[in-house]
C-alpha cells in the first residue's frame, strides 16, 4: 500500500512539475504571441497622419499614437521592444524630441514591451493600476499559450490613473478615460480634444476580429459596453487610432461594435441550446462577418471560442 501511495504522490509531483515546465517552455508556433513577435523584426514602421499634430505608427505589435509638438512628444502605447530603432527614426521624422509621456492603454505585451526604452528616452509612463500590477508580475494567458514575464523596473508605469484625468500637452487637451472591464481589466483610452482624435487601444480592432482577455478580467459583454460608452462620447468627424488595423472612423467603430453584439447573440443562443464549445465553433456563428474580419491572427474559430468562454 505504501508503495502505491508513493507512486501516486510521485505521479502528482510529476503532473505538478509538468505544468510548471509547460508554462516556462518556449511557446508553440501556433501561439499568436509567437506569430506577432516573429513578424516585428522585419516589419516596416508605417507613419499615418491622423489630424493636427497627431500621427499613428504601425508595424510593431499594437498601433502607436504620437502627439508631436514644441514641448516634445507624447506616445500612446509603445509597441514591441525589438522595433526600437525603427520607431525612434519614425519619431524623429515627426518632430522635436524628447519623449515626455507614454500612456499605456492596457497591459498586453504588444503595447508595453517597448516601455523600458521609451522611459530611457525620457518618458514618464502613465497607466491604470491594473496595468502596473500585471506588468510587474508574471501573467499567464492560456489562450495565447504564453507566460509574460515582468517588465524591467524602468518599464513599469509610475503615474497611476485611478479615475478619468485630463492632461494639457502642447496646446492639446488630452483626456485619459478609464474603461469598464472589457478587453482586459486594465484598459483606458485617450481623446485628444482639439484635434478630435481618439486612441482606443484594443477596445477597437478596425476590420479584424479582436482578442478578448477572458483570463484577465475581459469579456465580450464588457467589450460591447465599453464601445457603447466610447461611441456616446465621440462626434461624427473623429479620427480613430485602433489598437490593430488601419486608422478608422466612428462609423467603422459602430460596425465593429454591432459585429461584436451580433456574434455574441449567435454564440449565446447556441450555448443556451446546450451545445459544447466545439459544437458552437462548428456551427460557424461568425460566418456573416468572416470575409470582413477574419483575416488576422484571431481567426473565426478562435474568436468564437473567445466569445463562448467570455459569456457569463
Ligand atoms: Zn490587447
């Protein structure tokens, strides 16, 4: 009997150990993190004017918004660290350095991995308390098959936004707004009042299915609620920098919100019928939208699983 118990204990130990090894092991090629990281070193950084002194840089994970003026530059999101030289060149082409502020829309690595170098270049980093917490610790995202390590000390935001806050930078009123739990539980977004530009982080993926971080406070209903709140604040002429995808309009944000609501209702109806997650995926509840939104790292099946898992 004793021998059996020992064997059982050993098996449990191996299982526990196996979990630890799996989390520390290199992520599989199917991980979206691996795909996005692999694309970045060779990607060109594209600069797209938004309006007035604002521009969007794309090609380094999540999109980066830049406000350039006489006082220096303010960035929203930092992209991936590997793109440092190219992003610095793009910033220099936009105007006068130094970097003064960096606002992180949320904790995800494709928006915060560049934090340490942006801070080294002079920026004070602004974020929610949730972002500070998650970039300071190890965070596992099973949906991405990836374990994120804490950022080095210089990359941790030092200015914490606990309620909506307005900054004044180089003639622009910069409104930092907290979102309800939605894409994650760490999201904020930024409205540049005079320029009539909004930088929404991953609350808006223009023309592609979004990732929603169910494991870290996100969920489909929260995403819809956050986008409703944003739509209520923006006027029709606003220029929008999304977290992923090209520069967008309010109409495109509305279409994205309506797509989320439609897929949510389809998935919820199938789930209510007692269908398993695999059966719901097989029923293709996103089919109507796949041509338009299904051509990025979050494919229709993956998006369906995310919506299913996020339903309360
Ligand atoms: Zn994200």
